C-alpha cells in the first residue's frame, strides 16, 4: 500500500512540475480559473435576482394594504 502511495505522490509531483514547463498548460489553467470565476459571478447574480423578486413581492403586498 505504501508503494502505491509513493507512486501516486511521485506522479502528482511530476504532473504539477510539468504545468510550468508548457505554456499551453498554463493558458489552459488560466482559462479554467476564469470559467470558475464566471460561474461564481453568475451564481451571485442569480441569487441577487431571486432576492430582488422576493423583496418586490413583499413591497407589493405592503403597498396593497
């Protein structure tokens, strides 16, 4: 079991060191970070829209009283 872990650890070390050697990999990592950032922004905007709708419904009910 320890041998498998050592092989895994060596492989991960090699892969992480390879990413700094290849500019295409660095560009791909940048794109992945941008996509994650965009997804987070979309989630935040969607939550803001939901909250705004709820507040507007509450205000409509209060105006009707």
